[in-house]
C-alpha cells in the first residue's frame, strides 16, 4: 500500500478529521507492519478497508496517547515472569489530576518462578484493590501490544486474568452475596493455570469469621499448590499472614498507613514488604462520618476483643493438608450379610438367614 493510496482511502472515512497530517504519516508507517490476508477479508480496497482501519486507528491512538500519559513499551518473552516497575492505575491517576488531588503513588509488582503469590494486607481505603486492578490492567494492555502505565514491564505468556473482587448478589437467580462469591471463586480454582493471573480480593468476607478464614486459607493453599497461578491475594484475615511460612512461593506485602494524633489515619498507598499490623477499620468509619459515640464504643469493644484473643488464642494450622477420609465402620447388618454364602444355602437356611437379617435391621 502506498502513502497516496492510504490517504485517499482515509479521506473516505468519517474519522479522518480526528487525525492531523503527522498522524497520517504514522498510519503510513504502521500500514507496512500490518499483514494483509485477502482470504480473511482484512484488506480490500473495494470495501474501504474497514477492519484494517480499526486495527490501525487503535494502534495509532495508543501511540499518540502514550507519551502524554507517560506510558512505556512493555517486553513480552517466553519466561515465567510478571514484573511491573512503578505501575500506575491510569483511570485513578487521571481522576486525581482532574480533581487536583495528591499525585498517584506508583508501585512495583514482581512475580516469577519462585514467587507466585503476594498476600496483601493493609487498611481499608489503603489501596489494596487499586494495586491489584492496576496490575491486571497493565497485564491486559501489555498482552494486546499496548504501551503500559509503568516505567517498565516484563511479561511472560498469560492465558487468562481471573478476578474475584467486590460484593454483589443476584437476587433474580436466588444467589446471595456469599453464594456469588463462592461461585466465582470455584470457577477460578477450576480454570486457573500456571500462566494465569488471579486476583482474590478479601475472599470469605461474606460469611462468619471462622468460616471465611477457613475457606480463605484453603483457597489460598489450592491456588499455591495446585493451580500455581500468579496470584494477588488481598485479605483482612491477619491469620493468613502466616501463610508464607509454610508456602515458599508466597510472600507478604502490605499497603502502608500512619496513625497520627487523635487516632487519625494517613494513607500512604505504598506497597511495602511484610504484613500489616492492623486494618484501621474504626478509623475509616470515623473518616466516613460515623457519630463519635459509635466510634468510641467500637474502639472500646475492639480493644476488649483483641485482648481476649491474645489471652485465649489457640494454635490452629489453617494450611494443613486435608485429613484423609476414613472408611466407615461396618454395621452388624453389613457384617452378617458379608458372612452369608448364598450359593451354599438350602431354601430353609436362606429363609432363616433372611429372618436373622431382618432382626438386625436398624
């Protein structure tokens, strides 16, 4: 395709006005990179090359927007790696710029053959979900060949991005919030592979504390041992910060926060090594405008509960292998049936045996 042919075809399309002459030059250069297969109806001069325009327009848009938003070229390779340096969430970052908020805090994410899971803890509103979603978004953009909102990105083969984030019910189909949560989690553990990226955000929060904690521990173990997918596992169950002690492919990270005077909390939004110390839920409730009396009562109750837990905490191995299923003890009726040799019984003996079995029936 010549430059003149491309310009002539572009003039027939309604979006031509969106591009300046320098953009047409980029289209000409990119046109040389697109492989035309006439049997796939990607390029026909007679049909105004609609599919081709969509491809080229998308690539040019990415190239034009990338410098403005400080997007960088990603590196795709065949290794077992997901490395993001100074990753950002472009939508949140753009919103902060529009509202004059604080600068977006960029964070790294490093997963490889040895480190396959990040157990993420930290306060509510600290940025755990934003961090997880920006990693998924960067992986998606890199996989389609786009520039990415990061200073650098290296990515191996990725077959899927599986997410379990948020809380919602499906009342029309008689699905509670927790049932939806478990259904989505079950689909993930059945489908995720070593080449998948999995996001698990506060799994188990839709049921009682012990139920949720037990399920979260079992799901984390399955993802680590069986699926072996790259996993970002955010949780408020601090008991799960012991997970990496028995699972070498997992490490603890946390989103940082600082507690100022008057028990106020300052979110730092930095992802740092190691587990968090607390969730700051009462402080977040105060920031949300909860009446002072409720905050005081909640803080007093929290202090009492934490003291009680320290005094009575039992050592429970959340990550132990499931117990083997023991064979049930046979009943007297089953033992009696096993002792009968029907081929050696006369009709009278068979009738007597039947009466004996009837007496043993519970």
